[in-house]
């Protein structure tokens, strides 16, 4: 087994959001397709999923990417917001069950253009957490955060050395969300929804990094770019809402 792995955790919405379930499933399909097209280094690839929420589609991700390691991890969602913390539940599982030194945790809305071995070779200080810089957070949001600095939670390079600072990353993140929710009540609805809904895990991670004095460093935008893209980027993390602009027609036409 390699010492490094790329980890995808496939978030599923509740069953009444089946179209979104399908979108995320197909984004993962394309992420794996572009990854294996460029992967020459033999990095382990782990996909965590909950089969009970798998959407109906003719495209069989297990058959098409049998070289990946699929781990079924059931996840009980008591509240809709907990869906956003599934990947941290999976990170706990992978670090506890396997002997990896570092995990590159990625959202599914990514496209690979080069072998991602670069990230393990270039960003190799295991005392640092590596992520994408989001610059200053909005002044209103700064009122309830422990830092003014923002990070993007969709691409995290996490070492076991850093991970061991947490008893359980998932439980710690959920507790942080409860604490953040109390403070965020002073915000108007727009900013409250901004940090407490789909981005809540990102802001919780930002706060925890600050509280624990974990050193962070940022990926070069020439290596990974978030948004519409940068020339010669190695990984593009596009907006999931624009998936149909990035996915190939063969996936968009899936029934």
C-alpha cells in the first residue's frame, strides 16, 4: 500500500433531491476518468460512498473504475447540514483503518490535467495543512470567526501528523458548528445562510485550524485553480452548479 492517497467522499442529498444526487455521481465519474487518464505514479485512490443513496444511472462507476478502492461508509444524517460533514466522517475512517501518511481530500467537481503526484512531492511539509487560499472573508462573517483568513475546504492535503491533533475530526467539526451557530445568530439571514449551510464545514475547519495553531500553506493557483480555470493548471475545481458546462456529453445524456 502507498503512503499517500487521494480521497473522494461522495455526498448525497436526501432522496427527494435525486437530480442533485445524479449530478454529484456523474461529476465523480468524470473526476475519476480524468484522474486515471493522467495518473502514472500509482497513488492510491479511495472513494467513500453510501450505497443506500446511490442514484439511478446507466453509468456504473464501480465497473468503469475498478482500480479505485471503493469503501462503503453508511452515514446517518440527523439534520440536512450534517451532509456537508460526511467527508470528514470518511477521513476519520480512512486514517483509523489504513496506514496512510497523507490524504489529498478533494470534492468531486474537479478535472485533472496532470498526475497529482506533484502535490505530494511539492507540498511535503507534514507539519502544515495545505489548501487553497480564499483571501479575506467578508467583513460581516469576520464578526463570528476566529480569523479573517479564508480557506477553500474542497481541496485539503492533510497529514497524519496534523490529523492526530483531533480526537475525531468529524465530531470536533460538528461541535464547532454548534458553537459557530450560536455566534452566527447575530448575522442577518443572508450571511447566516452563507456560513451555516453548504459552506458550514469549510468555516468550521477554518476556525479549528486557527484555534489549534495549525500552520497552513496555500497551493499555487498554477497547480490547482478554483472557478472557471487558469492556464496550464494541474487540477481545475469548477463550480458544481456549472457541471453541465464541464462534463462530457456522454455523461450529461445519462438516464
